[in-house]
């Protein structure tokens, strides 16, 4: 489901955006795959018009707006205009604004507009599956006819969400990089399959991967044991536990050490127990791993996530932020992998519909919490020493993923899993230096101080 956010810079820009929106609605829809303008070679690349989220700025003062619940609740807070539309149809309407994030001196505010009207929600449920699929990177894993027949079921709705999230993020990354993703469909003989989208050696991204998987079959004893260790009570029939697992996951490794690595994953799990009853739960999160920490970027990232969480429950952000810091912790190093974000798992309350609505809000933040940072740091110069530090930090990233990451462990324990997709999260290059410790007073030492003592960014 595409989300369109227009950041209001001044009255003229707002008026232009509204007129443009009305014109586009009358004159037809912009389809994915239409020709786009190439990236500008200047320090202010111009965004082209294509389906997906929009983030606009003008000059050096960048203001991010929100219709989020938390934003309205803040007493005395100045409200700034934002238009956010979300729906099955890929509608895009805005004028390309010069002077983008790359030349911005600082971020003043970053808030994600996550409130979705009841009419839009109904449109999602009633919308034609085939029409929504036209903007995906690939046809869904599940046959479109089956999805259309069962479009009201949670498995269908979640598969559509993860396919849309993959498409939106890939198109946003292609736009800033100028490269294209290799789309790789794969099947699992035990049931299901996936779509791996990978871009390597681009202009901006050394490696960018956005994967979707929809797999089903029977849980192995090893996988069931892992779930029972988290408190799950699983009652199989004749020792078998039919399951369905699906999700979208992404890890982006930029070339420039001043552009942070980002990771997100949103997933749904369903198990059929003896007697036909089902257990289900959602999990996921988004986290940032900067090589050099910038507090404005950290605020943008965390505040965008907080806005999405606050829409659903005031405790979600503080609880899931702490959970993220605990989860992405490299115990043998005594440091976190990055500056966190949010992380949650086994979410099965307060209801399936409300849990799914929360996951949708989170999935819609992956572009607006990251792409503005990319544009802002796009043309930042860096030294060989800074590049070396990036390689060392990537080594820590590899250590966490191979030693602790729950998703990697589950994938490796599931028969028929696709190893290339599981290990997609690893960077092309990394470095391990014996007894490496940055000198006191350096920016590198400052990074370690934050990773050893996680901060509150919002």
C-alpha cells in the first residue's frame, strides 16, 4: 500500500501540491515502470514522480509534518501541514522541489503521518488484488487467484502488505542510487517461496537487499524448541505442527560511511494445532546502525518510529525501543549493534486486527525514517580512515547476525530455506583488526561510548 507524504514548506508549495493532486486524480494514475529522469549529478538531486512515498524539502530548513495522534496531543505544539494518502491505487501527485535533503543543514522535526482513514482501510479490503499487484517488484509468492479468493484472510492481507513494502522501498532506493534491483524469485519444495531483490555495487549502495518470503509446511523440532523457549505452548498432532510464516526484511549497506546502515523486518507467523485451532503472532522492527553518530539523524529516525507507535499505544515506543536495545546487543563485545529503533515479537494482543494495524503503521515508516538521512549525507566526503572504521563496524554487524539473530537461526533450522536470502544481510566487505580500540577523544571512541551506553534519542 503506497503512502504519500508531502512536506509543507510554505503556502505556495502547499497550494501547488493540492492543485497537482487534483490534476493527477482527474487525468489518471501514474504507473510504476514509466520512464524517470536520471539522477542529477549536482548536490541537489531532484526527485522524479513515481508511485511511493515522497519526501520534499526546500533550501536548508527542512520541516517534517505529522497528523499522528501523539503530535496532536502535545499541548501548544505548532501544527504544520501535511497531506498523507494511502491506498491500493498508486496515486502520486506533487511537484518536484529543488534543493533536496542533500543540501539541508539540519533536520528540525521528523514525524510520520500514520493515521489512515476508515475509507482507505475499507478500500484496502475491497480493492482488486490484481490491480494492487501491478506495482510490485514481482508477482506475489501466492497465486493471485488464491489471494483474490481469500482477500479477507490475514495471510492474504499480510502478504499484500509485505509485497507493497518491498516495492516502495526498492523504488525509493533505485531513485536515489540510479541502479536497479535484480529480482530473484525462488521456490521452496516443502512449500512456499520468496522474492529476493538485491542491488550490488551501486552508486550509493554497496549492497541493498529487500526480501519477501512466504513459506509453509511443518515445523522442525529444532524450530519448535526455539519457540517453546520463548514461552510458546505448542500442541501438535502426531508430532507435527503445520505452520505458515511470511515477512519482509531488508538490510542496506551504503558505500559512504556517513550514510548509516538500516535494517527492518516485519513478519507474521501462524501455527495450526491439534483440533484445528490456530496460534498467530506478529513480530518485527526497524533499527539504524550508523558508522558515525549524528544526533539530528538519530532524532529523525527515532521520532518517526515513535509517531507510528504512539498512534496505537503510548507504551509501544518506550517498551519496544528498550527491547530493541536488548535484542541487538553483541554480548561478547559488550555493545549494541547500532543506535536501535524498535523491536517486538510474539505480538498477539489486543486483537489480530489491531496488531496488524500496528504492523502496517510500522511498515509505512521505512522510507520516511531513512531516505531523508540518505539524501542529507549523499555527497558527504570521507577519508580512508573513516572507510576503515566502517569496515570494522561492519565486522560487528556480521558477528551479531551470525551468532545471535533469531531470524537467521530460524532460517537455517528450516528445511528448504534459501541460504542466499538468509545471508543477504551480510555486507560485501568487512574487516576484523586484532585488538582494535580507537584512541580516546576521537569520533570513533564517541561512537563506542554510545553503543556501550544506549541513549534516549527522543
